[in-house]
C-alpha cells in the first residue's frame, strides 16, 4: 500500500497536470495579437487586453520557450503553430540584424523603443531557441543560438575578474544604466543575469557539444559556488560590482530556490560527478535555509529577506512555482520527506490563493492574507509570462512520474 507521501504524490501529479492543461495553457492560447502580430504586451487581471502596450524580450522569448516545450510534450498542432508564431515574430522584430543580439523592448507595432543589449535577454533567447530547434530541426535556429552565445562571450564576459557584465548598448559598448528594472540596483554584475546565462548555456550544451561552451558552463557553476552563494547560509547574494564586491544585503527566496535546482541541472548536463556532488551539497544547504526562513505558516514562499529578517512578506506567483520544483529536487537528492511535504504545501497555497479561478492563469502576487493585488499587477506583462508555472508543472510531472513509476509501477 502506498504510504501517505506517495498518496500525496499521486494526487499532486494529477492536480498539476490538470492545472497545466485546463487553466494555464488555455489562458496563453488567447494572447495572440491579431492586429499587430506576435502576442499582446499586456492583459489586466480582469482579462482586458491593452492592445497598444509595449512588447518585451522577456515575455516573447518565454512564450517561444513555453510553446516549443509544450509541443514537444503534448504534440498538438496548435502548440507548434504558436511556437512558430513566436519564433517568426522574434526573428522579424526583436533581432538586431545589423549589430547582433536582440532588443530589450518594442512598441506595439514591433519597432524598437529600447535597443539596449541586456545580457539576461540574450541568454533567455538562447534558452528559447534551443527548445524551438528541438521541435523544428531548423539549422538557422541553432546557428542563431550559437551566434548569441558568441556575442555574450565577446562583449559581456569579464576575462580579468570572471563573470558577465549586465548590459551593453546597441553597439555592444558599456552603458550607464544596466538595470533589468527600476526595482534593481544599477550594478555591473548580478546573480539574476548569471543564473539565466547558466540556464541558457546548459540548454545549449544539450544540443551543441562544444568545448568552450562546456568550459564556460563549468565556470558559471563555480562562480555561484565561490562568489555568489553565501558560504554560511546558502543564500544567493544579488548585486556586485565588477570586482565581485557585494553591494547589497538583500536576498530573494525565489531566486535561492530556483538557483538550487538549476545548478543541479547544469551540473548533470556537464556530466561531472565531482562537481555535481558539490552542487548537491550546496543545494541542500540553500533549500534548508529557505525552508527555515522563507516559508510562511501557510506553506507559501515569501518574497525577500536579509540577515534573518523577512523584508517582503508578499507571495509572488513565480517563487511558488520555483519552490515547488526546488523542494522536490531536494527530496530527490536527500530522500528527506520534509521537502516533499514542503513542495506539496506550496502547491496547496497556489491552489487556494494564486490561481485565478475566474479569469484563468495565476495572479502576479498576493499579500500575506492571500489577497491579490488586482489593480497594481497584471495577468500578462513585460515580466508576467507563462514560463515559471509552465516549467514547474512540467518538472513536477517529470519528477513525480519517475518517482511514482518506480514506487508503484504506474505510468501517468
């Protein structure tokens, strides 16, 4: 007979599959911009479409990634068509054919309004292009992903102090404002960009075996272990100057837990057992501190903290998604059932407070009482994309499917 944990895992799998198929994906299927091409740039919580909104590189590359991997999973023609639509729009409008790379922001008509080369965006474009290449076999797509890798290495990599500078102007020259958003500090190196460069490089290495790429991915993992992750706690520090001097005492619980499993994935792709063991040890330290400090009494992950104090108790949608995966990854490493419980508890919070039962998808964030910020945040926007919760569903289905098949000889 299944014990309590595997009964929960069985229910968890079925609920997650249902959420992905019947709530998340149907919302995004309706976000096509019929008037201007591509996809809409903004939709309010009540479903109102703001047709003249700008279109961000983050949103559009994440849509491409989502529909590519969803087609790979479910093989439905509509997902292939939506992936093609996203790819063609990015290629036609976001791609800077003269200077290379992709623009940060377009107007609703597809014209650049911010042509900065944010390295975060270049890395995420690699991540998305790899998934599209997997379903299309388009060699030009692979060549474009490799071209972006080479541009990042040429213009962003710091050969003296290691790591990657945050942004360049359109000409790939240094720029004064390197921030991803007005909420970020204007520092030359950040955890967030390094995490997504690692993510993009790891995905590229899956399909393009290249010694330089392999070397840089290993370097990125070691940058996290040696420079970004705080040795005493396991928290991921956020902002640094070019010399790796720490410039902030804040940390993000969502990035902590996201980084904990993405580093494991990258080390597995490198197929370096010694490095993987170091990463797993570090990952468990990080997940334990998140569980101790960042999880509220309702099972949800709070947003930010500093030195044993929570500074932002709001519950954003994406940290819940990453926590569900990160805790499950920690369970797979350690076989400690507290992590499986933590993952499921976070999902229960999402079910009760984050999912929008009326208009679909997930609310951007809720307060500590579980009340959504309906007028302050949007359902779709420059940063509100289908990537975090879609990926969480797919990762949980994959991991629980393997677990349940092993334990109960069932396949879902």
